[in-house]
C-alpha cells in the first residue's frame, strides 16, 4: 500500500475528520431527542433500558459479520451505507411523530435497526484510520479523531435541548437528518486504498474463526478483551440508565439539564483527547487503561451523591476524561499489535467482547430499578465492583503490567 502523506496534509484523513465532526454533532442531537421522547413524552423512564437493550443485541450479534466485511469491502463504503440508512431512519420518524404513532414498540424497533447498522459501521470506522494514515501518525490521528468528534457531543446536546424547547420533535429530527446527510458528502469523497488483492475466496466462517484464533493467541489482544468485557458489564448500564434518572430524580431537571450532563461528559472526552494528542502515551498503555477504568468506577460511585448540578457536571467531565484516556491507548494497542488485513475482525471482536455484556448490564440495572432499588445504591455498588475488578485483573495478568 502506498505510504500515506503527513497527517494534516492527508486529504482522506481530513475528509474523515470533517465527516466525523458533522455526523457526531447530528447524532448527539438525535440521541438527546430520542432519550427525552422516551422519558418525558412517552413517560417510560423505567423502560429506557429496554430501548438500550434492543440497540445492543443486534449490534453484538452482527458485529462479527461487520468485522469480516470490513476486511473484505472498502471500509469507507460500509460507513457510507450505514450512515445513509441512518439518515433515512431519522426522516422516517417525522411522519410517525406527526401522526401520533410513536410508541415504545416503535422506539424499540428503531433501536434494533440502529444497533444492526452500528454492527457494520463501528468495525469499518475503527479499521479505516490505519488504512489511510501512516503508522507513525496513528496515535495522534486517534487522539485528534476522538477529540474533534466530541466537539459535536459537547455542543450537540446543548443545541438539542434548545431545539426541543423551541421546536417540535419533527423539526428536530428533520434538521439532524440534514446535518447527517452533509457528513455523507465528505465520506463519499474519501479515496481509500485497496487492501484485498490476492486474497483467497471469501468464506465467512473460516475468516471469523481465523480472527478469533488470532485474538486469543495474542496476549495483548486477549487481555484487552477481558478488561473491556468486565468494564462494560459494570459501567454501561449504570451510566447509560443512571444519568437520565439522576436528572429527573436527584436534580429535578428537564431536557436542558440532561443536555448539560451529556455535554459535560463530552467536554471531559475533549479534554482527555487534547491531553493525549499533546502527550501521546507510548509506555505501559495497558496498565494505564486498567488504572483509569478503576478511577472511573470510583467516580461512578460518587455520582450517587450528585444532588447538586455543579457537582454532577464536574463528575461527568472527569468520567468523560477517563473514557478518552482509556479508549485512545486501547485503539493504538489494537492497531499496533494487529495485522492490517485482520484489523476489521479484531476491532469487531474487541467490540463484541466489550459490548457483549452490555445488554446484561442494562437488564441488571433495569431489574434493580423495577425492584425499587434506587440510583443511590446502584451506582456505588457497580462503581466499587468495577474498581475492584480492575485492581484484581492488574495483579493477576502479567501482560497488563509489562506490555508497552
């Protein structure tokens, strides 16, 4: 493959960068609107977990297929198709809302479709960067992508809260669909180098098996999958379901308050990304990941005390910073230790390992809420268990302590 140009003169990287900013901005607004639609308009905050589970299940089941295809089809084309279908789904919400036909059942169906699209989008997106960026620019490229992607997530929820206060849901979804369509134009202009010349005939099961064996036999990749599986079991459900509950129950807030909480989290990710862009880690990255995740657990536990908005926002900033500080080294480790033609599969397998327990996490938290166990108990229990689990894995797995 032809050597990629320097990062900031790399046309393909700049197009992907632009498309990511616009798309993440649009999706942040849409996500806020969808969450508030379920909680406030449908009055189903206890059932929000069902929507999240519905999005997680097809994402997990199809992620391996998405990873295999990402090693066979141009990754930019997969991204284009996935985002394009998401645009159509956003516009499909408009007549349903106008006719008053939106229900929990419809929201669950849309979540199922979104999850299926994500299963193809994520492996392709994560594997595209090393295919268009030089090896020595990978860590900085990952940092820049994460940091700038969060710009939309910082201001998107704030704009979304204002839009929900001023406009109907129909207008909000129409505008976000248009913004997302603009991102498609940049994606369509990416010229991605071919990866697959000379490869054998396509065999889905054989290629998936090859990817699984490769991941298991590579100590760093195996350790990463175990760490993220444990982390997401104890983190995804409490944070995803806990923030809207904190807004309504502890802070007595509204859609604007929820938007501030989501923006604070994204602002923390921006800060973490900026720090790692300026000072990209090159030593003990796996150890850094487990330490940061343990700290995130302690911060998650502290959120149960956040009945004052400034405190809640500060904790969200710190948690977001922690997420960036472990995601960027994780991406760099996978890209460094994985052969290019296996990268789509390894990205998908890592996502499956981390997200495979997410539906269980959502189900556990939803079950605890249905038993009238409050957020003031759920967050500390899950957060402290997360911190303890990371400490135990660090002690028991030598590769975590030794690998750079």
